């Protein structure tokens, strides 16, 4: 543990405020105690930003944007490419830090850093493909086209469960688009943010752009101040639906933009003709991975009546075989929850299951050991349980028997959230029906794979209370730029559109 922290210069009391000229010696905000969820040990103390400190951070980011927006886009892409190279060189240490601070197993910690590296590659390529359309004008000797310009300083408010990857989805695309980035990480996982900001800010400064990546660790007051700041045209926020509503309202009030990635209550449909071995493996990873603390975690299984009990038995055997323990040890598949508050949420959910008519077929216990460990829990559930429409962010999976695909689709869609969904079937017709306009209402819909593990090449995000935002691949870059429509008259006359005449 101490070796990882020393290697990344994260020992003792740390500053959680990075400005253009480096980390502040004595930021004026509250101190945040960072605790290892696996052992309960204190890892470090991080001094956060006061509102006065934040004012300086936003000023630095604004000045950096004024310079950086003038760089040609391919040059901006080269900067992002170098960020990816710097991350490659520190992948092992950063991946171990992610596991240490969040409780993710090591392969997931390393995978999260690899996702940052892949995102740098993708954003570098985007920098040469920020295309605008060309249109034919109805007026003779006129040319019309649209182009995209850098937007401004972008605030990224990230969550504890993906402490660095989600920031990279935003920050690397924003940088390729010509924007500066202010990062407000979760106060539960600030160490990874400090380490990554240090690395990326050093690369940017070496290329002549200090202040391109700044950091402000803090609680809700820091997030609220960023949301209210008119100098920040875009706030990208990942977290709960409740948090997203607050951010969205404040930013909308000042006519700013938001990119919201909020709750998920994801279902897997399993039909009678499904490959149950494949479904069992996919559901196990998607429900147990990250101890159920992904926004794409599978929380509901909607199994057709002909296979429901067989699938439940297979899942029960799989749940019993999941090794729980130190996330840095080889062979562990499930680490701890993030903190004691999450454990208490788990307790409350378990208490509600029988009261709402559900049956716990495996799990349901908080483990008597140091850290925040619980058992992954499997529930034979009723369709009308209030728990089924909630996202509680703990490893509890509800299995519900359904008559047919129509009922499965209805139940899949009958929740406030709309992030990810999946179906297991060998029928092309059933798969296409699930993917059609009257099928899943989620932003992500998969066939014969689980709900989690999305690739960065496609835009990531969801509908309804999930927020409607899209990050990472496809044309998600447009959120970080402003569109401009241009018309050029290269003739000597001045014809008006729509045939209007105005002779002077």
C-alpha cells in the first residue's frame, strides 16, 4: 500500500487544488480523509478548495482556454496523444492506486487506466475529424457551410466508481476540441485525481499550455459553485439522479449546457431459447463486478418462465463461487463497497427484500472483517416490488419470471432510469424486436452480452432520469464545441433568402 502511494508521491497531507502554476501549498477548503475501503486504514488527507481557491482555478482555466483555442486541432490532438503515452508509462502504478482507493479488483483498476489510454488514442484521431457540413444556398453566388469552434472551460464532476476513466472520456475529447478542463472529483477518491492531474498538467505545461488541466477537490459546495459559474459553458456531471437534477437546474438557469450521466437500473432479458451458460457468465460479471457499483451494473434479470428457475440455480452456483477479498490479490473477483455509508445502504435493502415479498436465495450478509465487505445477493423477486424501480448501488440482483418478450420489454422500460439493457436469445426476430423503436428505451441495448463493459468507440449515455448525455465515441465531441453556420456572398448582387425584396 505505502509503496504505491510513495511511487506516485501521495503520502501525508496533500493539496487537492491544482492551478496553472502547480498545486496550491495551503488551499483553504476542508480536509478530506481518504480511507482504504479494503482495510479501513487512512491513506492520506487531502486539503480541498475553498470558494476563493475555486475562483482562481476557474480564472486559470479561462486564460488557458484563450490560448489553447488558437492551436490547430491536429496540434491539440498531438497533446492528447502525449497524454496517452504518459499514462502508458505509469499504467501499473495508477491501476493499483485505483484498486487501492476504490476497492476495485486489480484487473478492473488496470482496465480503467487502459480505458484512459484508449480514450487518448480515440480523441487524438477525432482532432482531425471535427467535420462541418457544406450546404447549397438558394441564392446564386453564395456558399453555405457550418464549422465547429472550441466552447470554453469545461467542468467535469466525476463519481467515485470510475475515478479516472470518466474524466478522460470528457477531458481528452474536450482538449482535442480546444477546451480547458476543470476537474471536481468525488471527495471519496481524490488521490487518483491528484495523480492523473499531476501527470496530464505536466504534459500540457511542457507544450506551452499551463492551466489546461486544473483540479478542485471538494464537496457539494464546489460542485454547486462550478454549476453556477457563467464562465463555464459546459458542466459534465456523473453521479446520482438527485445530484443531476440540482446541477441541471442551476446550469439551465444561466443558459449553460450540461452533459449528465446519472442513474442506471439495468435489466437483462433471458428468453427460453437463450444460451444459459453465456447468460450466466455475463450476468455474473455485470452484477458482481465493481461490487455492484457501476452505473451499468445489472440489477434486474427478466427471465422467461421456461428457464427462470434453471437460470436462478445457475446464478446461485456462480454467486457461491465468487472469491471476495483484497482487490489487489490475484484471484479476487469482488472487493469491498466504497465506504460505511454504502454498507448501510446494503443493510437497508436486505431488510426490505422480505417485507416486499422477495426471497433471498444467496447472500444478504455484511462480512465480519476489516473494510466494507458484503456478500453479493441474489433475490427471487416479485414484479411489483418497489425495490425494482430503485438504483441502490449495491450488489443485489433481482430475478423476475416473465411470460414472454412483450412483458419483459414492458418491465425493462417501467423504471425511471434508461441507461443500459440486454437480451439473451438465439432468435433474430426477438433480438431485433428488442432493439426496435418499441423495444428497449435505454441508451444502450445489447444482444447476448451483458449491460456493462461498454466500448469507448460508441457514444455512452442514457435516457429518462439517466440524463440524456453522451460521452466518449461517435459524434459525442459535438457537446464540447459550438456550431457556427457561415454564408459567403462571392458575387456582386445581394439577393435575399425566400425571395424577399427590399429595394432601397
